[in-house]
């Protein structure tokens, strides 16, 4: 945040320097002709511009931060009025600029009326001119400073939202990982009594999956190929326990696009399919399919549906579709499609996300 403020301040200073350099260059180009540069008049104009530069800097770096940004409007208005009156009073009390004099033997060059020609004005007109210029200078400075502050706050707000998004996603992933780990350990515990070789293979597969959970899932995005490998490992590990009871089909396109997606995006849906679609006394099935169409990725998960069973693990029985929807909302806002088809004997979820 501090680095962002420093960069914004540097850009602001560079813009001030550029704009005022253009302003101070105007007298140089207006007070010259083809064979002579009137440096005395240029210096006079530069002196006048220095007064406007002074009130500009005092307003931008002192009055605006101290009074205006703190919503102390009356002190700011009084301070600005005093600043303007001091400058105008000094200008009106200063001796008028003398017109350029012709050198001996040289005729005075005729010059059209403009900023480089001396013209006498009534005091009221001089006061009005100086007041208008002061208001324009102070107004431009105040507007730019407020705009700069607004842009900085908007940037900080967006950064804070991104950090909050990362935090929320991390919390959701932490909800997924222990649940998956608990189910897998239950599977291995069952295999130990049935087949020790399969149990050892399951432990190896679990180590691969935990490596994914500890390292790859901590990233914001991961290669789609790695996510598919994780799903294959997950299905293989679950089938060590349900190989005879559950018919599982996994359809993955041969040409996998070289793209990245948020990690563990489909595992929650697949985990729910195993949790709610598997029944020991009845034949069950789980169908997982990925489809790539142009710039969209569609995940179709369909599983058998059996009569409701009492919860086996109490409050730790799963994260449900609610957290899955929260995760999708944080990741894609409204740029995703989630369809749920709940039939009597089948349950189908279709998720479409942009690539």
C-alpha cells in the first residue's frame, strides 16, 4: 500500500511539472520575433506566473490536505480567500511593466495588442482579471488533487477486494481439503482389513494427492492438465473401495487446452457425487465428463440417487452445494453457469466456466 501511494505521488508530481513547464514556456514563444528575444519581458511574465505557481503549490500541498480532505470547509475557504487577496494586493501594488524602448537610431517595432504589450487598465479590471486567474488556478489544482486521491482510494479498494477474495477462497479450500482427507483416510482404514497391498497403494496415491493439496492448490490458478490428473487420482483412490459397487465413467477430451483454472474447482462436485450417489446394497453409478467448446469449459457430473440416508458423520458430513456456489461467485462473479437437475433416481450438475 505504501509503495502504491509513493508511485501515485510521483506521477502526480510529474504531471504538475509537465503542466507548469508548458505554462512557463508560453512567454518565451510570445515575447520573441524573428531576430530578437525580449528577455526582460519574459522575465516579467515569469515573475507573474511564479505568484500563481506559489498559490497553486500552497493550495495543493497544504490547504487541501489540512482542511479540505478533512472536511473542514470553512477554514479552507477562509485560507484560500486570504491567499488570493495577498497575491492580488501584491500584484496591484507592484510597479507596472514598462514597454520596450527603442534603441538609439532604431524605430520601435509595432506589435499588436497582447500579453507582450503594455496596456493600462482600471484597477477594478485588474482586480477582476487577477481574481479569475487565481480561481482557475486554485480550482484546477484542487480538482486534480481530489481526483488523484479518488483514483488512489479506488485502487486501494480494488486491491482490498482482491485480498478479501483470496482470503475467502483460501477459507473455502481449507473447508474442502480436510473433508476430502477425512474421507480418504476412512477408505484406507477399510482397505487395511481387506487387502493390505491395495492399502499400501492407496497410501501412495494419497501422498500424491496431498502434495497437490499442499502446494498446487495454494496457487491462484493451475494448469488444466494437472487438475485432470488430480481427478484421475481421486477417482482411482475412491474406486479401491467401491470397485464392485460403483460404475464410474470418466470422459476427458483428447486435446486438452493449455490453459489454467482455479484449483480444486470440480473436486467438490465429484466428492458430493460419491457421497450422495453411492449406496452399498444398490447398484450405483458416477459419470464425470469434461467438454471444451471454444472459450468455455463444461463439467458434467451425474450420479445415481438413492433414498435419503441418515447422516453418518453428523455435522462433518460435507460442505454441500452452498459453499460450492460461494466459491464460484467469488471466482467468476456472474460469468458462469451452474445447472442442477434433481430427478427421482438421478442427480446431475453441469458447470460451465470461461477459459
